[in-house]
C-alpha cells in the first residue's frame, strides 16, 4: 500500500511533504514524485491533509481517494461577523417545544459532529441517542434517585446538599431541572479513562451544540446527568454502554420554544501575555 500520485498532474510543489503532521511523505529529489517513507502506514494518522491540500488533486491515500473528498465552496465561506454572531448567540436551551426532532436530523447533527478534531485523529467518540421523551424523563428520575441518596447520606462530595434538596423538591413538584423535560438526549461516550475519548467527546458535543441552531434545534449540556451516569450504577445500567466504556458528556436537544433577541455579556478574558 502506498500513496497514489497522478504523475502528470503533480507539480512537485512539496505542499504534501510540508503539510503531513507525521512527516511521512518525502521526495527523493526535486523532480521526483512524493512518496511515503518506510513504515509510513504504521505512522499515518489518516487525517487526509495530504489529499485535501493538494492543489492539483494529484494525491490519494489507499483509504481516501481525492475524488471522494468534497471541495470547499468559497461561496459558503462565513464572514468574521457571522462567526462572532454564531458563537455569541449560542445559548443553553432549556425550554423545548413538544414536537420531537426527526431521527434523520439527529443523525445529521451527529454526522456533523464527527468531523470535530480528535487527538491523533483517533475518532474515539461513540454516541447514544435517547429518542423518547419518556425515556429521558425516566433517566432524569434515576439522577434524582441518586441525588436523594446523597441527601440521605449527607454526602456533599459532588454538590452542596441544599442544591440537591432543591433539585429533588423541584422534581417532586413536577419540574425536571435535570433534563429539562427535553425530548431527546445525546450522550457521547468512549473507552474508560481514555483521555482522547474525553477530549474528543467534549469537542464533538461542543461542535454539535454550536451547530444546532442552524438546523432549527437547541441544546443544553446535561452536566448533572453526565456526572450521575458515571456515579450511579442504576443509571449506568439503564444506559447499558458497552463494557469498559463511560459517558464523557451529554446534551439535551430539541426544538427551542423561545428565541433570544439579545446576546448576554460575559466576563473579560483573563489573559496573560508573555
Ligand atoms: C459542562 C457543562 C455542564 C452543564 N450542565 C448543565 C446542566 O446540567 N443543566 C443546565 O441547565 N445547564 C447546564 N450547563 C449550561 C450552563 O449552565 C450554561 O452554559 C451557562 O449558564 C451559560 O449559558 P449559555 O450556555 O446560554 O451561554 C452546563 C454547561 C456545561 C459547559
């Protein structure tokens, strides 16, 4: 297995040599075509940069052909103002319309999030989607049972007891402060105690949350749920993740009931310049 180079199209510009993060593409001389160095297949992280960057579409990997890569469309480039508004107008959505989200749209969101960066391009994130509102509510109830147990044991390791008592009281009054009566829950999980799975999950969920409004959706991190998923065996059992895996984060998701015409203020960045 090796790189496939279109020898007529390749201009020997060396861009692929310079761009490769693993440093495994070399040219034997200025007129020679780029090629993998010895042992490259083992070192390649499958990032596809060499294929994506080639101005002549002259390079393909055994597992990624240039012809299969979508091209970047200049007409879809977003302006700085659009990015600023996208980032600043993102909100944690906690009030949802009753209408469920089409499964195809949820699948599309996850399909987008899988393009977020992962350490060494390991792509270690796996997904669990809770599709039914009733199941989300059942899982939220298990979180509440965990919290009630902490209150009973006066265990304030995770949260102050008054906060837990408040969340339980709200639940008992019919208000779900855990999953906010969301219609769906998206859990990102991966191998236990595997840092790339943790960072990959958090970045993928962040990407998904940021993208959601463009698809008419709103999301909110389910932090209480995620903590309980890794602390409360009955909740872990209900999720039934594969052995050796853990939740690294979860989002409630649905159609937002309200829009926000303004963007709230935040603290200035605390930056040290050296
Ligand atoms: C890791 C993490 C966990 C969170 N967990 C919850 C949660 O369990 N419930 C909730 O209502 N909001 C949760 N949030 C949302 C934050 O409260 C929210 O991001 C913050 O108040 C700022 O509001 P904004 O996201 O609209 O800018 C969480 C956010 C993060 C980043």
